[in-house]
């Protein structure tokens, strides 16, 4: 048989020689028998990939999760990513039961807020899972705040005795002046202190939160200072209110009348007072303005000396005035008063006045024993006088009257006399010489005195009134 097989494989005849297809079949059978080896390699690949993925997930967990034992505001957040931890913290605090002065409320009812996202992000940064030394670290306190107004609303319902209402400061018109009545503060729970207490209580034991409150004062919208400032403003207005021509308060308005024009209203929304004026009441005053404002010009008259200096104003000059259109005055003044301006400038046409100067002097002629009143160079009055005797002569020269004395007792130890009730005295030098009335003799036109210039009381009074201090005196 061996020989035959050898023969067939070496030689072969046409009948026993394999066909090409049959010859190719043998190698395919051999390849099919070798297939199991690659399947074992793929299994190792998948195991390697799974292992690598586990390492990646583990590494991510170590860097993206917060360390075990970490609490934020008393809420455990270990093993959680910050975003989920933040939600857990917010939800847990909202659901927490809080005993406030013996009354139970929830964090949600108080509107408790913490910056959960910021705190959990910081927790991850400071205490990542991979840092074994940060495991079970100290609790992280969370500063507490409240949603605007929510805590007060809840606490006012739960603890009504802790809340009293504040009272605005007010204004009152008393005896033509406004006075401020002080505000009265209210009371409430001090929510700022309560937030600090909750911050510590959450960190101690979130399952048993109990805090005590403290009181805080509440101020009303309108304070005492605001009322006092408004009273000062209103009283200033009452002191200056009127209708003005230029800077002159030509037609003053009485304080009680002005106050009747005004309505002062408190406004809690702005914490202030508003001022309104009654246009119809103002109109009644406007209707009477022409008779109080219109006038003719009054010319001025001044007494002057030889140099033109004014010694006295005998008649003050006044401009003429004609009131203009007043149809819009009441409305405009009402608007001004609402803005705090109580001085209304009237529309007026003015006519200027003229000024007359009267140059006056006194002339005494000792030779004729006569006094003359000189005005603008003309004699306007003249009468006999009694000057000093030859032993006590009246001084001559140029003098000025420096003082007026209505009545006095004249005396002299040197000459031994004392005369009471001497009237209409005007001194013109520093030695006691002057003009005055005489009632103890009637010998005018002759020297009779110790140096003064005497005359009858009636003439002395006329000269006294006619002559201002500073009038020039010529005695010759």
C-alpha cells in the first residue's frame, strides 16, 4: 500500500490524478481548522478596554466627586458632584424644620437661601475624593440670607407679639407756625441676627434646629428729621411769603392766610411731604393787588451841605408803579409754592423819581444881633437873637452843628447859674456854645448870654427841626 500511495502522489495517470478543484480543497480545510486562535485575542482586547474604561471612570470620580464626610450647612455632600450636591443642600435646607422662639416653621417658609453652588464648588476644590487627607473634614458653614420680605411675613404671622407698627412723623400748624411731631419706631424680629444664628445651628445639627430671636427697631417711612426739615422750610416760607416788586415785599401775606392756602400731605412712597397750594384762594389776594401796588412817583428831598454831602433825607424818593397783567399770577404762584418758593415777583412798570437837594446853612450877624436860615443861597427865615455879652462873647468863625438836645438844665459853676428846662439845644463847638430857646427874658436883639445864641422858644424849635447834624454855621 505504501508503494501505491507513493506512486500515486509522484506519477499518477489521467484517471487517478486530482482535479484542480479537488487539489484546492485541501488547503481550505487546513485554514478552517486554524480559526479559533484569533477569537482568543479579541477577548483579551475587550478585557483591556473594559479595564481602561474603569480606570478612566475611577480617575474621573476621584477628581469630580466631593470627599466623603463633607457637610455643607449640615447637609452631607460626600461622594456627590457639586451640581447635585448644590441641589441637595438647597432642598434639604428648604425642607428643614426650624423652631423659632418655640414656634415651628420650615426653611422654605422663611425663604432661607445659601450660595449652595458656590459652596459645593469650593468644597470640591478643597476636598476632592482623591485627597484622603480631606475626608471627614470640619463642617462647612453656609452664610444664610432670606428671600426679600419672606422671613418677616412668615415670622409676623407666626410670632405676632414680636412686631409693632411704626408711626410716621407728622406736621401740625400751631399759632401760625408748623411744628414737627416725632415719629414712633416699631419693632420686628432682627432677621440679620436670625440668619447668623441659623448659619451656626445648621452646622451643628440640621435635624434639630432651634434658635432664639432678638428685636430690631423699624423706622417709619417719614422720619422725625424729615418732618423737622419740612417744618423749617414751611415756616421760612410763611416768614417771607408775599408779592414782590424787585427785592421789596410790596404786599406781604399774613402767615395764617398763607397757611390756609397750603395743603401739606405725607407721602410714604417717597418718605417725604408734598406741598400743594389752592389757586382759587390765591386769586382772591391777586384781585386786591392793584390798589396795593400802583402808585405815583414821589420825588426825593435831601438836605446837603456846601460840599453836596447829604446831611438828612427829608423825603425818601419812591418810584411810580403800574401793575401789569395778573391773569396768570394765581396759577404761577401756586406752582411756586408747591416748589417751596414763597416770593412772587410781580409784573410791574416803574416810573423813576426826581431828587431835589436843599443846601442849608445858618448865618449869625453879631453886629445886627440877627440869625438867618439860608437855603440854596436864599434867606428862608430870620429873627433877632441874643448873643454873648462883651465879657463872654459868642465865638466867630465857621462851625457845624454836632448834636441836638431836646431839653436840658444849663449850669455853670464859673458864672454861678443853673437854668432848668432849656429847650431846643444845638451845640456847634466844643466849648459848650450853641443855639437854644430862652424863656427868662425877652430882650432879643441885644447881647445877653455867656456865649450861646438865644432866641424865643418858637424860633428855636423851628431852627432845631430845620437843621440836621452837620449843618454849617457862619458867625461874624
